C-alpha cells in the first residue's frame, strides 16, 4: 500500500503518516523543511526495513513544486492507494483587518495544493479503479467564526473541492472523504494556555481515517466530523 501525506512532518499529518506506517504502508511525504523530513525518514527507516519512505521538500503553495512532487512520487511508487491532502496554514484574522495577501496565501496552500495534487494523482487511481483521497478540511469549512477570516474561506472552498471530487470519482471506484476536525493539538496551538485535554489529539484524527480507509469497497465515509468533547473553542 502506497500513501501520500502532504505536510506529514508535524501535527495531524505526522499522526496520519504514523498510523498508515503502523498498518504497513510505504509513505511519500513532503513539507518545506528538509531537516524535519530527514529526521522523519530516519525515524521510520530505523523501525522497518521492508517499508519505504520517500521524502521531498516541496512548497505546496507552489504549482510547479506540486507537479514535481507528484512526478517524483509516481516514479518511486508506480501506484498510489491513498492521497492525504493535509498541508495547510492557519493565520487568524478578520477579512477586513487581516494583512494584504492573507487570502492568496491560504487559498494557495489550503486549496490549490489539493486541487493540483489531486489532478496529478487521480489518473493513476482511475486507471486502476481503486484509491482513496482524504481532504483535511476543518470545522471552519462549515461554520464561520470570529477570527476565522481567510482561513475559513479557504476551508469552505476545500470542502467544495472535496464534494465535487466525490461526485466525479464515484463511478471510477475511487473514494473521497472530507475530514473536518475541530481544535487539535499541533504547532498552530503553540503557546495557548489550555489544559491538554481541552483539545483533541492528532492520533484520534488519524485513527478515524484508518477506520474509514479499511471499509469494504462498497462503502465510503463521506465526512468525518470530529470535535473536542467539550465542543469548539
Ligand atoms: N490543528 C487544528 O486544530 C486543526 C483543526 C482543523 C483542521 N486542521 C487542518 O489540519 C491540517 C494540518 O494542521 P496542523 O494543525 O497539524 O498543522 P501543523 O502542526 O502546523 O503542521 C502542518 C504541516 O504541513 C506542513 N506545511 C505547512 N505549509 C506547507 C506548505 N506550504 N508546503 C508544504 N508543507 C507545508 C508543515 O511543515 P513545514 O512547515 O515544514 O512546511 C507541517 O508538516 C491543516 O490543513 C489544518 O488546516 C487543523
């Protein structure tokens, strides 16, 4: 089984990579920081010799980087079973007050990343009539909230992309699942003074994805909505 995780070095992406590694997957992982990628590869390689981990530095807000990444991954693993569109950036703000360029940055990183990479990888899945794409959206894909700003716009759009892909790929045997987490511990929450158990653990998001992935070909989980037990922050 060959699995792509964008932004797989930290947070939710890292937990998803770990969960697929645990069930025997080969991994293709990108992020912008080469040192983080090498440390991640070293960690996985030390644990299993029979699973391969391909890493590549890639800025998912850049179309040319995404196309190069897809090409390299398809060279490494001729078939792709799972694509996790996870890389994303969260800059809080309000539409009328946030810095110029905030929308461009978050649309590029949170939406176009998934659009370009899916277009590059889907033909491989369609030909084989199998595959599963998970788009890491957010509760902010459904609910507008103060300080959500352009992040929320980009995540509403990502859910739109997800839903269109789901309809398009239904007849081709390819599954598409939107994952909508609420507040989950990661770098995005660094410095926030809250008890640890007020937020979710990234491993729980990853486990829900593995459950959805392991269903029979006749069933697809279309949406995973997962929130802190005490509700949104
Ligand atoms: N944490 C939450 O509460 C929460 C809730 C709902 C949804 N989400 C979504 O879950 C996803 C992961 O979030 P997270 O909280 O786990 O974030 P995180 O801890 O900041 O990790 C983000 C990962 O993506 C990579 N990344 C960021 N920008 C990138 C770019 N332009 N190109 C390539 N890689 C990039 C980062 O590595 P580099 O920085 O080295 O590139 C890192 O590996 C995001 O789409 C986020 O919107 C998070």
